[in-house]
């Protein structure tokens, strides 16, 4: 934001807060979130050392959470942001624009190769992470059963809504315990894992800057020159007809609507359905070139302008500061950190054998430890690789689904 624009906007926000008249409508929230989030991003980018581990994302996610918990964020502001986030479904709009926009913008061969090749290292990285996490947890004096079902599985469960919540429901049904108490213990683990993944992603980005040979700058596979098309941030054509962008935006939103309808029929997560539909449309040559160009512009707009405002919303509304602090334990923190590091390390090492770039492969693997769609956004934003969102969703959603299913089966068998 140009400084004069920021100062004027900041004065307006202060007046609205003092008068208690902060509205949750889109226009006012655009100003409020810009004023709140962009300075934090700028500070995070400028602190030496901190900027290398995703400082901008960490500040925008966890500082608002702490401000809410300690009562330092004005109540009218908190209430308006919460109402806006819940009413607008801002997260799913962002994920739709980034995931589908990046898929529509990618080269077809590269897209299929990315999705298929992610599965093998994901399976190996998960097994290695389980082994490393169990060994570290035992060395820290934790119980093996607790380590497996209440630390390692939540870390790789795919987030909150599709990971921790189904786990708590399943555990409660099997053991006849309180679902609320179980989910209260799982959420801090998910949050800790996401923090570790953000820090590792930021470190991977810094490594890529210092060692350019290790990164494809957003491209996962080491391929021919055509792989440049995989990153929707490059080769943006000049669109003379704004209608192309509007048509693409409507197509993206419609795809999410279709996915939501299917979700109610087959009880499968809408974001994952949307991912599959987008891949089918792209690989089936059903996307016109003009729509691909429009989707690329939509992707760039959301990735450039909306990431930090979204992170600030998530920090205010979804990030649990009190449970995270209450569950802080050196043994648990070390176990979680080593588990996430094992995911990254395995992806980094396996990349060369699968003709992948190590930085991108490791970043996708740590998305297996994210807190869901919001976690993927935070991780890839810290690593400045939002173009990997489609592959990250495979690691988060599919990896989490398999982890939760197997964990509940084993847990039920042990309590039979």
C-alpha cells in the first residue's frame, strides 16, 4: 500500500473502532484487513532471521490470536472480523481461486506427473515420520500408545475439520469418552505441527535462494523447458477483455458449488472433490485457452493481495492460543518438531531419485502436517510457493484421509 493510502485508511479504521461502528461488510473489511495485515507482513519480511522462517505468516497468524486471548484487540474489531470470516467463507474462496486457478494454468502433462509423483514420496515420508516421531517420543519418556494416537496421527491427520474432529469423534465412540475433551487435546498438536511446518517452509525458501540448484522456483518436477508453464506466476499474457477473467472466476466458483452439492450426496470433503473435478477438466482438454488465461490472473490476484488478510482472519477466528500455550510441553514439542522435520527431510532426500526439486518436494511433504486448507496457505505462503497448492492439497487431504482411516481401524482393534 502506498504510504498516504495506508495512513488515510488507518485513520478511518481507528475512527470506526473508537465509535464501535466497524462493519463486517466486504468494503469495510477490505480496508480493515489491509491496515491490520500488511504492516505485520512488512515487519515479518524485515526482521533478520525471523523473515527466513516465514516471519510474515507467523506474525499474521499468531499475533492476532494472542491479542484476542489477552483482550488487546478491540472487541468491535474482533466481532466484525469474526462475522465477516464466517459469513463470507473467505478461506474456501481463496482456496478455490488458488487451487483451481493453478490447475487450470498448468501444463497438462506436468499436472498429471505432479499429482502421481507426489503419492510415492508421501507414503514413504509418512512411514519415516511415524518411525522418527515414535523413537523421539519414547526417548522423551512418553507412552507409546499416546505418542501414536494422540501426537503422530493428529500431526498427519489433514487438519482440523477433516482430521482432528473425525479422530475425536471416532476415539470417543470407541472409548466412550467425552468428544469435547478429546478434541481439546488434539487441536494443540495440530497447531504445533502447523507452526513447525511454517518455520520449515520458510527455511526451505531461504535455502532455495542461497542454493538455486535445489529449487524449481515453484516447479516440482525437473523436466524440459515446458515445465516453465507449471508456475502460473510466469508468462502472464495481457488480457484485453476483462470478460475472460470474469468468466473464469464464475467457472471456478461454479466448480466449488458443484463440489458442495456432491459432498452432501456422498459425504466426501468438497475441497477434495473440487480438486479431482479440476484435474479431470484440465486433463480432458475441456478448459478453453481464454479461461486458462483468466484463471491465471485470478490466481495471481488472490495469491498477491489476499494471502495476508486471510492469515489475519484465521489468526483472529481459528487459531487457538490458550490450548496451544496450555499444552506446551518440551517432550511433546520435540516429538512434533522431529516428526514434521522427518517429513521434510524424507521428501528432500527422495526428490533427486524421482527427478523432483528438493525444496519443492520437501515443502509439499510438510503440508501433510498442516492444519488443513488454512494451514496449506500459511505453509506455502511462508515458502513463497503458492503455485504448489494443488499438490499440497493431495498431501493434506489424501494423506490425512488415509491416516485417519487407518488410525481409527487400529484404535478400534486395540480396544476390541
